[in-house]
């Protein structure tokens, strides 16, 4: 297997490596976006691997290839330096976030809440409608518009001083989404500041639910930025808290939002902040030592 890979030229091996990071099967157009190369050029790079039997093309899905054997993909992955694999993961995350369609149901919710706010001036409806707008804009991949909407919401509706129901406390989650979008723009300082605010608001209000949401975002943001130190420990700590902490209904909401973020291509990879977070039961380290 190693000999079959060795006969490929370096550019072909690089393209094959990026394809292996995508998964057992991949679309040439998506791979071209990750490599920042035209589709015909990427096809030409893959041709030697196809001709030597390393890749197969789906008969009913033109442009979609798969590795001819799972062990072959494993062998390719084993040869990729950690830094290169991390950079490819980041490119995949950013690429998948662009132009995702949003559900008409989400638009109906936002419009209904907006109409209620305009009719009653109920701030709860106003902040909820703007939060749905922010989330759907983020899922469409429009970073600048999403960040502008988020700043407008934060200026119009200051965070409450007390929190009775964490699921109706939208401000920390807005900062979470802002952190993710700033990370996708490559602005580490801005992303870190948003993450800091997403943690500070629930910390000062005893809101365990959003402390966990913020810690989840810490991990995600540095995954997008390509920071690798402390990945396993930080992700494992968040996973343990999500699994073990109560109340369970709050966790259902947090997992739901995590699924929304995965729709936007964001991966759980790495830590973000140096320090410890109190979750009400114990102090948990959330950043590199």
C-alpha cells in the first residue's frame, strides 16, 4: 500500500491527503474549494490515484469519489503531519458553513416574534426574534450581516441582571455565535473577547447552562482557528459535564444548539481560555496549562 502511494507525485499526494481528511468519500468540487484550486485541476491531480485503483468514482454520482479500501484511507491519514491535518479540518469547517439554506419554519418563527414585538413592544418577543434572525443568518454563512445583527441586538436589549430561565437568556448564546463567526474570519482576538463575554455573563448570574454553552464554544472556536494544544482534555471535560450535569432539559437545548452549529460546519476540536470554570459542583480547567 505504501508503494502504491509512493508512485504518486507530491501534488497528487497532497490532494489525496485532503480528500482523506474529508472522509471515506468526497466530492471533487468540495475538495477543490479546500485546496483553493479549480475543479479541473483537482481532477487532474486525482487521476493517477484513480488510474492505479486507489480511488473509485460513484457511477450514479459523478464527481463523487471514494477510497477503494478503508485501510488505504487510514494509510493516507497516517502520513499527514498534525499541523497539515488541522489546517485541512479548519478549511473544511469554513467551507461547509457557506450558503447553508435555512428552514422556512425558522423564518416564520422570526417573523411571528417580530410582529408580536411591534404590536406589543414586549421585550421578550423582541430579543427572541432578533436571536432567531442572528442564528439563521449565521447558518446561511453571512458573517458580516450576522455580526451586525448581533451587535444591534446587544445594543437594543441589554442583558437582564437576573436569570430565572436560562433557555430564555439569549445574550450569552449571541456572544457564542459571534465568537464562531469571528473565528471564521480569522480574528483570534475578537473571537476570544466574544468567548470571554459568553462566559462572563452566565458566571455573574449563576447560570450553569450557559457556562457549559460557553465552554463548548471555547472548544469550537479554537478548532476553527486551528489551535491544537489541550484538545482532548478540554473536549472530554465538556462532554462529561453535558453527560452528567442536571437538569437534563437544559442539556437537551444545548445539544440542539450544538447540532445547529454542526450544520454550520463547526467542529469540536480544541480549548480556548486559560482558567477554570465553576459549574456549581467542581472547578474544571478549560484551557491549556
